[in-house]
C-alpha cells in the first residue's frame, strides 16, 4: 500500500504529498492545486526528474500526480512546487 513520506502546504494553499509504494520502490507527488498553471516535480539521485503541470483549475477533490520514479532510497527523494509563470519561485521539501 502506498504511504505518505512527507506533506507540505504551499504559500498559496496548494496541498502536496510525497508518496511511496514500498512494494515497487517508486515515489511520486500528488497535489490538490488551488489554481491553474502550477507545476510539481519529483527528483531523486540518478533519476531523471519527472513533472506534471495543472492546466486548469481543479476542485478541492481533484488530484494531480507526477509520473513515478525509482526510489530505492526514499529519504533522498525531493518534491518541488512551482506556483506559476506569474509567480516565480519554488517550494521544495523532502522526507
């Protein structure tokens, strides 16, 4: 069963979770966006970063997720949130 390694609420209220499937040693991010044009990105050592962009505003129940990446060492995963092109910067967190 997947588990949440870490969670973060961005300055704009978007809720993010860094998730792990221990069985397949894969990690991903899931988010509940508060507005369109956000981007979430997951990275880890030796893995190509994977990202997803929300192109429309979601309801509070809608989730967006990144593709999975290999996570043999879950403590080395890193999740980053990019609010939009109008709001530069990023918020990153790890387990």
